[in-house]
């Protein structure tokens, strides 16, 4: 389960992460990773967007549960003060948990890379 300290809940924070964040995409999902406020020292926060294009409510909730579980295990890998928005693509409905985790890992790896190396953690 994703602890309350690690959840994105405000629409303005989602917008900031999507507009200012580094975008990385895969077949089943797209991630947006942004630095919230370098001075705050807050824990990394994660939010999910699973639209009706993914499928009916049962499918959307299953995809969201899988993504939430995968993201919770990767919180220690994220730098402090970061915002991560994970947007599911329609292909996520038919994807296995392993496929979702693989795509999430690839997207996070690409987002955390900079021109000269990794983002400081």
C-alpha cells in the first residue's frame, strides 16, 4: 500500500508534475517525473491517472492497484522532493503485472538519467 505521505492528491500538483516533469513513455504507461520544491525536503509523492480509455471500472481499478503496488516498492529509488505521475495507456488493461513493472522500471530509469549521469538521491 502507498503510504499517505507518498500520495499525490491535489490537482494542481498533478498539473505541475505533468507540465514541468520529465516525460518517459512505454507501451502500457507514461511517467512524468518532476522536482516539487528543492527546499522542502519532503518525501517523493506518486499519483496515478487511469482514464476510461483503459476499460471499464473493474479493469481500471485492477490496473491502478497493480501500478500502486509497483510504485510503492520503488519509492526508495526516487529522489526526495520529486513528484511522479503514472498515466496508464489502454494497453495496460491487457498487460500482466510483470509487464507493467518492467515498463515502470524502464520509464523511471530514463526519467532519472541526466546528460551526465543520475539525478542525486
